[in-house]
C-alpha cells in the first residue's frame, strides 16, 4: 500500500542528513514544526475543497497525508498505530464513539 511505503520511507529518513532529505529536515526541526507544517497543508486542502478545484484538492490532500505521517513520526506514532485505532472503531457509530471519549 502506498501509505505504508511512504510511512516506511519517512521512518527511514529519521536519521538521514537534513541537508539531503526534506523529511529529515522537517523531523530535525522537531514535532512542533512538523505539526505546524501539517496544519498549513490542511488549511491549503480546505481552501481547494471550498474552491472546488479537484486537481488542486487532490494535490493538497497528498501533501496533507505526507505531513500527517511526518508529524506522527516526530512523536513516534506509527501508521499501524493509527490503523489499529481505526480498526478498533470500525462498526461503532461515530456519534457513539465521540460520546465515549
């Protein structure tokens, strides 16, 4: 799966030289900067969703997914952790799940 390969690449770049890897550069700046970048990309995706530009939204959504995985890696949360949480929630009403938080 593409997301699994991307997550593995991001994990492998944790120790890479920030001068040769954008991912390593982001991770070297710390979790807060990774979260900030994720937020910026999410806002850009929202703007494209509102505009209705399908191609730009697709591109921004890819950026959001990448930056989400980088942010998670910065806090040592894996894609498998997130997928396990989604599996745990499967079959549960969204309304019931939110009420149980």
